[in-house]
């Protein structure tokens, strides 16, 4: 985690290093690279070891101001933050890894957390790293303007679980005679099998009357709830515009919509995305995207419609999607396949 630390706060930590353990408590500005910190450094520097200059601070160096259960709290001064920000400014998020991302080579080089080839079979590590890196890049530039230092805090997380095939083979013990067989898991209808192991399955989520009413006011009707595996660990509620030219996907966290994304496809293969979550535009791959943080669905829809009218001139007419959950799955997969390809 990268935590903003004003100079006065840094002085307090120098006087009392024990307070470093509480650095991330209360109000704060921070971003993180999750377990991709070494991967991001590798993609920028082109090597796993002996990285020099400001990029070395992503994994080591800086002033130690205390410790947490995850390890030392490393502090970069405002001048060091400025140097690191300048170094990462040379690599756009959309270009991260273009020449260096090779899962087999990263496994061979010992890039943490390893298992890159295996992860790439069912997930998009590069897309995730680009997204997290973009947040860190923006965060560092902001701290340069504020003349803040930055503390780099390592956090503890569970180690990746080994696949069953990698686990030591043990002789299974006989079950107790009175043990009842486990109940079969409820089946879920497969809507679409995407690239890189992605699966879109029909699920039954909780009722969300208020959300349905809000989208009805925009001219969108529910298509149903889906699970997008293994990309998301949440239920996604989907909607279709009455004219069929767009779909909306709300990622649900409990009773709240964690993010909302509107999608449209055009006749010449382009995909238009407008979201309140992070999205990247890749015009060369015909992915046209607008990010509107904290925007309401009405604003997202209005922006999508405006851009859709503009893109029709060069990308063809909007594709009218059928009234079925698979329409949202196909639109989402068209976007993800293009941005990861």
C-alpha cells in the first residue's frame, strides 16, 4: 500500500516509530498494488533483480519509520516521491508490459508471487496490473503537487492455494459409515464461455426494487443476474435499453451497487464503455471508453448516448441486442476480450 504522509506526520513517526503500525487507520489517502508490486516493477524495469534508480523503491529502499506485521514501513521523502512519479510518468498504463509481459519468463525469473502462467489461464493479470498501476501513477502525481512524502506499507495476505494436482498425493481415509453424502451444489446455467477461461453463468441474486426502478426511469429493463467467473466475486445485475442499443451491468456488493457500467456494440466491431469504475480507452483495438467516477446511472447513460451518436459516423450503427441475459454477457466479453488482447 502507498500511503500519503505529510512532512509533519513523518516527523511524528520518526519520534515514535511504534505509531507506524496504525498508519493506515482513520482518514488517509492511499492506493495499492495488491500482490502485483513486483510484477509492476518488472514490467517497467525489464528485470526482476538489481533494479536501480527510483523504480527500485517499489520493492526496497527508503527510510524505515517502523514496522507492521507485514514488515517494515518504508518512507519516501517528497523529493523521492517526485523522482518516482517522474519515472512512472514515462510509461502509460495502456503500454505497461507491451514489450516485457511474458508469463513463462516471469515465472522463470522468480517474479513474485509466481504462478504467472497458471494465473494467465483463467485470469488477466496484465489487465489488473495496468489498472492498479494507473491508480498509483495518479496518486504519486497528486502527492508531488501536495509536497507529501509516501509510506510504502506491506500487508499480509493468504498464500495462493495450490491446485489439487499440485497437492501432495495422500491415501484418502475411509469415510465414517454413518456419514451422509454431501448435497449436490445447485446447478447454474452457462450463458457464455469466453476467452481465457471466463464463464458467464445465470444466477439468482437478491431483489433490488429501487435499482430496477432507477433503471426503468432511464428506459432499461432487467435482463437478470449473472456471475462472471473468475473475474468477479460478485453478482452482476444486468439491464437492456428498450431500444436494444445498450446494456448496463451493476456489480453488486451486498445490497449496494459497487460499480455501474454501460456497454454498446457497433456494426464494425467497436465496443463503447462508460463506467463509474476504472476503464481504459484503446482506440486501436476499437475500445472506446469513458470513466466517470461517482457518476449516477443517468449521467453514465447520457454520456454513452452522446458518444454512441458520435461513433456511428465512423464505427457503424449500434448493434441491437436481444432481450436475454446473454446479451449483457456477450457485450461484456467483447469488451474484455478486446482490452486484454
